[in-house]
């Protein structure tokens, strides 16, 4: 049995990791801590919850892997300490997703806290980085919105199926848990219930991450807030290259993901949030619309978009079965 530490266990992603590890046959959460320096232990909120201990970096010496479920900017110091102890680290924050520290500074409003670690960080979109993740010591877990856009679009770019220079338009909708546990006026029940809105148009922090991984400039990314707790549905509009049909795009995606346990490409119909909630699945469909091809992708933002993908990566880093602890939703 391998052991892991969850740092920042009181947030949504930390709690989701606790849920997933409770059913893991080879990995258990032996260290469960807050990410806030100087904070006192937190008593369980519900009967089945663990006590969340105070932050104590020395306790990381006793585990095999470390999950960092912290706000951006707070993960780097803990990652630096864990790596110095020889631990495998998966960071669920944004600290190591952007490879250029100047882009990080523009996006997050402060200098990167550990630029010396950026070159060794592997961007952990597991289906497209499996070999690199297996040999990594530090994995930057992708953002939830980027996961829902990259999985359907990357194979099309890699196979030259999209018109060069044409914009890629990603119209993405997320449940309120994507904003984190801290309450705000925007995510208050009274603001979300019976409501639907766009936000962060042209300014959202995930846009540079998506652009970096797609390697394109012409991205139009518009996030929306859904009146649900969990799930992301992204509707993506792309322009096929000359002579490329909807069928060819569907066949490309089906061939690319045929052996992937967590990605399903539909032959007909469209995915819905209810198909993927509480699973590590990404469901993808294609449809024609005039000169464009529409891609629809659905994930659970807390699982495939965060904690599930983090566990998928940690399984690989610790030489455990990739699907361990993530069986829900697998056929």
C-alpha cells in the first residue's frame, strides 16, 4: 500500500481526493493537512470526515506522493520542500501550468514564486503526456476548462484536420464548484439559482493555458456559470481544413481515444453533464453546422477536471494501475 499527503484537504478538490482515495486499492491518504500556514487543526464537519491537521511539511517525509490542493501562489513553496525530500508531487493549482514565468506574471498578477521548477514540471493532460508523467517528479495538473477543450481539439490539430489560422471558439459552461469553496456574491445561491451568465470574457486565466497547449493564437474562450454544482460542458466551433468532413474528424477522435479508458467519443448523440458527473470520464461528440464542425465535450470539473485527473497522474508516477480508484463510470 502506497501513501499520499493531501495538502489543502478542506477545499472541494481536496475533499474529492479523499472520496476517491477511500476506494483506492493501492493508495491511501495517510497525511491530511490544511494549506494555510499557522492554521490550527480543523475538526470534522461531518461524521465520516477526517480531522484536517495543521500544515507540517516534515510530515511529507513519511509519504510516497503529495497532492497540492492550494490556491495559486501557495503551492510552490510546499512543492519545493516535497521535491527536496524526493517525493512525487501533483499540483492541482496553477503554479506550474504556464511554462513562461512572464505569462504567469501577466495572468496572475505577481511574479512566479518558483521559476526554477518550471522546466521540470510536466503538464499532466494524461492521455497526451502519459510517458512524461510516468517519469515525472512534478506534474502540473491541467485546469478544468482546459481539459474539456484540449482533449477534443488536440488530435485534430496534430493530424492537420483544421484550417490553419482559423479561430477556435470555445463556449464553456461550468458548475459553481469551479469557483472553489470560498463563498462570493457571484456564486451565492441567490445569484446562481434560476440564472445563467457569461463571465471573464477575454480575460479568464485559463485562456493562456489553453493557447499554450494548443499552440495557436486564434482562441476565443468564453466561460459561463451554470446553476449546478459540478460539471463542465464545452461547445467548441472549429473550421475544418479543405476537404475534411465531419466524419473524418469523428474518425480521428475515435481512433485517437479508442484505447483510452476515460475518453469516450460518440458515434451518435451528444453528451450531457449527467453522463459524466462523479466520474473521471470525458465524453466527446461531433456535429456539422454549415462550414463549421461543432465539438461537444463534457467532464466533471472536480474529477476529470481536477482530482480524478490528479489521481490518474499520481497512479502513473507511483507505478500503480492507471485506473485504480477511478472505476466509477467505467464499463
